[in-house]
C-alpha cells in the first residue's frame, strides 16, 4: 500500500496512543517539514517540540536540556542531532523521512547508511531496549 504523508502522520498518532514511551525522536530531512509535522501533531493534541540548525546554541541547549529532564517527550529534528546526543531514556526513534541519498565517488546515488545508523542509535542506548521505526513513502532510488 502506498503510504502518503497523511497516512504516515496517522501512523505516528496511532503509535503514540498505544506505546508507553518515555522519550521519542522523530527524524525528518528538512526544517520546513519538521515545522509541518509539529503543527499537525499539535493540532491532534500531541505535545511536540522542534530542534533544527537555525536555532541559536542557547535555544538548542535549552531544548535538549528539557528533553533530557523529560519536560519534552517528542522531539522532531533534522540530522543535526543524529550524532553525539545521548539521552539514555529514549525508547523510540521514528524516521518519518529516510535519510537523503548521497552521491558516491563514482557519481552514483547511494543510501546514507551512516546517518541512518546514527539516527536509530538514539533509541535503546546503553543496553536498554528501544524501538526504531522507519516509514517509507517512495521508491528507494528517488
């Protein structure tokens, strides 16, 4: 079944209704799309926050601090925090977008496996259980 943007959002809402998660990262590929998902989730009654590179260092530090203290449960972000952020209580990572394709040294499109692994590595840190979901909505080679 083709999974369009609306169905992906419905799926996330369903996951939040049945999963008892402490902390959730939702990864997207662009800031504009992070804002769009944030607004849709807020309208549906879910509390979410956004973190992206256009924020000041102080804003980013404040947001991640709130996430670490469990004042924020859902953090929608771009790849900027796919690496180097350790929040042990993170139990769920959702790749709303698959990491963008990259170009190898021969000019061929390839999957960005490193970024994907770093994204899903945010869940289940330090030997704790965690869940990573990736939602595909197009062909891999696009």
